[in-house]
């Protein structure tokens, strides 16, 4: 009979572990989202929007390559050791990339550095999801995962407040240095606080490595819905800074401040969505509402931007809050359904699908913007949430 791998901990330690897992994932989010805030500076320095957007997508491409491997390792090794390894390598990769930028390296060298950074940072999202499910009871998991999923909007907010201002004043190198600094802080906190959650013994007579993908199509449908909903999310995260600074002529500080406030509100929205799912006893019903609202808001953003209305900025804020609200719900659903011996791989498949579509969507949206403008790009991003509505499954306990 299996025994737990970790002692019982106090509630305060449990919440501290959650906070550190959020910080670790935020280091990855800063790297993945932060390059987008360098696009205006890189563009000013002579780089085309398409080339700069390829740099912005490089960390996601790296994550696509390694996320499933990290998930497999998580299922076998545990969260603490994987997080320490991943964050140590992330510090090295981001520091190396910053040095390359400072030395005037060509774009392809910077792309490789960002690719490697994404590849080695890819473990933090899956590890954080497993920690939440391992240390929190079902009635609190939605809320806890909502807090954990604040990592992405907070990462965008931190980079939005720092990267464009530093890049505008001191050059692109200063902006790249932010990614290494956040990774160093996350590594130190992980080494001090993280404890692996206990792994319960398998049910009597049940195969220890039972594949949850053979039970039903539930996980596949959750993955598909999440892939569709991440498209408008990536469009807003990547191009709103350029939209504000280039298309609407905002100062870098003001644009960064608006993005940061928006991401703080988005982070709080994830907690609300998680608490909502705990209260409803459902992960999927809130996702249906979120998908419908995302489609409506992206269409409204396209319409208001097309006529040059200042209301478009307010609509953008609302859309940015809504399009990220589903992430924690999907993560919780996958980890709960897959179980502790498959959740690493389940979350890795989830992340890989999202990274793959994100890496493809960023340059595609950039092409639409360059040839047709932001309004058309926002309008096209209203379509995926509509498609997702028809794919959201019922919750497993309802028999679907």
C-alpha cells in the first residue's frame, strides 16, 4: 500500500505553497507574455512587426516541444524537484538571452534563446496545477486554482508595468533583464517553501497507471475548448500594447499602466470564476457562460475599434478579463478527472495544445493586423469562442 510522500501541513503552509506555485508559474508567464511589450521598441529600432511577433512566439514554441516530457517527469518525480530544475534552467536561459541582446546578436540568436527559455520553463504550469489538487480539498480547489491561475495575468501585468518603460528608456536589453530577475525570485521561493503533496494509494484492484483518456472523450473535449478560447486571449495579450502605443499613440507608461490594471482585474476574475465553480459544484457550466461572453466582447471590441471610438479601450478591458477566466476551471477539471498518476500528463497535453495554437495564432494575427487592421483581427477572434460553445462537455458526475 502506498504511503504519502509528504507530512500533513498547516493551512497557513498550504496557502504559502499555493502562493509560491503562483510565483513560479508567473516567472514563466513573464517570459511568454513579456516579449510582446518589447515589440514597440524593437519596431522603433527597425524590426518589422512580423519579425518581432516571431520573437514573441518563440517561448511558446519551446514550451510546445517539452511540456509533455515535463508532465511525464512530474508524474514520476514530483513537483519540488521538477520546479527547482526548471526554474534553475530558466534563470540560465533568460540571463543568456539578455546577454545576447546586449551584445547585439541577430534576431535568430535571440529567437533561439527565447525558445530555449520557454522549453526549460514549461514545467511550472503543470506542477502548480498538481500542487493545488494535491494540497486542497475539492470544495476549495476551484478557488485555489483560480488564485494559482492568476499567474498568467499577473505575469502580463508585471511585464506590462516594467518592460515597455525600461525598454523605452534604456533599450531592449533592460526589458529582457526583467525575465531573468523574476525567475531568480521564483527559484529562491521554491527552494524555501515547496513541499510535494501526498500521493494517495490507488483504489483496491485498480490499475495504478489507468489511462483516463480511455474512459471517455471528456478530457479531449476540455482540451479542444481551451485551445479555441486561448486564441482571443493571446491576441489581446500580444497586441494590445502595440495597439495602444502604435495605433492609438499612447505613451509607453500609460499603455503599460492600463495593461497592468487590466491584468490585475483579470487575475481577480479568475478567482471569482473558481469560487463560482465551487459554489455551483460544476467546472463546465461557468465555461459555457465565459465562452459566450468572450464572443460577444470580442465582436464589440472589433466594432468600436473600427469606428475609432474611445469606448474600445473599455471594451478591451472587459474582454481581457473574460477571455482568461476559463483557464483555472479547465485546469481543475483536468487534474481532478485525470488523478494524481496522470494529471501531469493531462495538464501537459492541455498546455501543449494551447501553446501550439498560440504560437501559430500570434504571427497569423500579426499578418491580419498588418494587412487589414486591428478591427478585423479582433472580429476574427470572436469566432473561436462561438465554436467552443458547442464542444463544452457536461461535468463527469452528470454522466457525460
